[in-house]
């Protein structure tokens, strides 16, 4: 578990503020938005790490086929994601019901875990951070090349982290709850490894951590092969990807 008080800060904090808010208004359906142009230069390594799918139009809609796993067992599942944050989740609820978000409104979400499913795949991803930044969310770079303090972890050989902090409404929630999230990118690859935040909507505060692993490159684009959600250090669910395909965007009606 990586908490900031245990990390060595090796770069100056850079405040980004609303640097790209002017590019956010009224452009959510354009190809320019899908490619995350006009973004702060400080996040360009992380955007570039995703590869061709953010450089050229034609790969805005991504279909992840795989398995949903939780304490009750395993079942087939599919995540359909479209920049800048439309999603359809199949197989996450028992039976044939889907959970969707068309960019403005969610459908099929009837419980806290349904809300968590949507938030995980809309807001906790790298694309979620980029899209929120373009909409003018409060955003800053905490620093580069973070690692655990050598006194506490003298033999640490894991990745170093570039850490970004975002304050933004959770778009899929009707109450537009505002959360502060921290995104931990691998300093070497530029790929997102984890997103952490506190959920205070329940009677007890919960530390949420979404982990992204098994990154793979397909036709010049990088995609995560596994997504795991933890609450207070305990696994809640996993989505293990077996197949990935990408194509052009479709109308929001396809996510209702």
C-alpha cells in the first residue's frame, strides 16, 4: 500500500488549475476531444503511453471481453468504453441486466455497488483523469519518481510513481458527488497502476484503491488486462480481460 507520507518527493509540485478548461466546453463529441489534444504538457507522457488510440480517430470505442470475479464466483462479463467516458457493463450484475452511462445519465444502477462499478470504469481510469481535466477539474501534479522511503523499504525494487491529484464530480452519480483522487502512474512506462481515494458516502469512511495491471499492446495501443477494486485493503471485485477490440465511436444512444 502506497501512502504519500511514506513516499520520497523527488520533484516540485506543479499546479495545473484550469489550464485546459477552454478546450473542454462543448467539444465532448468531437474527434479532437477523443484524442485528448490541448492537454497540459505535464501529462503528455501518460497520454502517449496509451498509443495510437489517442493519436488518431477510429479507436474511440473499446470492447473488453473477460471474466467478472468476486467472492461469489466467476461469470462472463464485458466492458464497452467510449471516450470521453461512456460505458456499458454487461455481466457485472447477476442475470442479463446491464449498467450504462451515456455521458449524461446512468441506466440500470440501483445500488451502491452498481455506482462503484460505473465509477471504477469511468473515473478511476487514465482516460477518466484526462477527460475530467479537459472539463476543467481541479488538477495538479504532486511529483515525479516517487518511491517508498529507503529507511522503511531499504530493498525496494518496485516501480516509481508519477502522482497526480484530481478534484472532480463523479459524472455517473446523480448527486454529482465531488471526490479527490490520486492517480499513480509508472514513471518508466507512463501507464496507470492504481487510483486511490476515500469514500465518505457511507457511515464509515472507506479507502478505495483501483489497480490496473497486465497491460498489453495491441496494434500500437496499450490496454489494461486486469482491473481490481479494493476497499480498506480487501478485494471487492476483479475484471480479468481475455480479448480486446477497438473501433470508431457510436452515438450515445448505444449506451442506454
